[in-house]
C-alpha cells in the first residue's frame, strides 16, 4: 500500500488522529478529576470525540476522501478510546475486567486475522453493521456508567453483561466472516 501526502493528510485522517489524542487527554483528565469527580471537561472530551468520529466518516464519504489509511486509523482511534474508557471505569465496576479481557482477545484476533485477510484479498471493506452496533452500544453503556456514578450495581452489571453480549456476538460474526474470506 503506497500512500502520498494527499492520502495521508486528509481531514478525516486528521480527525481520527485527533480522536487518538483525545483518548489520552480523557485518561489524564479522568485521573486528575478523581473517580467521583465527573467534570464538564470529561463530558466535553467524550462529546468532541463522538462528534469527530461522526464527522470523519461523513466527510470521507461525501467528499470522496475515503482512504486505506483512514480505514485503519478510524478503528484504531475507536479501540484506543474504548480501551481507555474500560480502564478508567474498571476500578469502580469489577465486571469490566471480564469485558476488558473479551475486548483484548477480540481486538487481538481482529488485528491478526484482519491482516491475513487484507493480504489475501487486497481489500479492506471497513466495519460491518454488527461491529457498528457493538461500538454504539458500548459507548452508550460506558457513558451511562461514567455519568451516573450512583447507578445501582445490579443495573450497571446488567448493562456490562449486555455490552459483553454484543461484543461477543460481533466477535463471532467477524470470525465467521474472516473464516469465509480465508477459505
């Protein structure tokens, strides 16, 4: 895959890169505010990250700026942000340790097998609908856990288990898709 500056320095790619930076800004702000101090800054960071995630895809498609680099950068930004959110909340919600384990295994598999599929097919079709549903539900659950810190633990655990279900389902469907592509 050969890239020139025009393919690298697109607005969508810059927005994805900005989201990666925002994930680490969120991490620092979370630990500076303390577990119980849910500041307006944390809300603003997550909303800005969500907005830039939405915009990078819209701009890429509308202005024909879809690039192979963007198809890689966007999910990397998603995964870094998701990992940071889980790590930040793990101390408060012990069930998140299991979600993090599932997340790590799924993403390691997706990365390794995704490279094999890319080598074989020479094509990166991007995220499938089930991956998008999983991501959307994940963010909904994390935002609820983050901004309703006094949520009853049984409700929080139910949300985490539902999130785990969607993540496991996405993992299974991607594994099936990759198996079919590699057969």
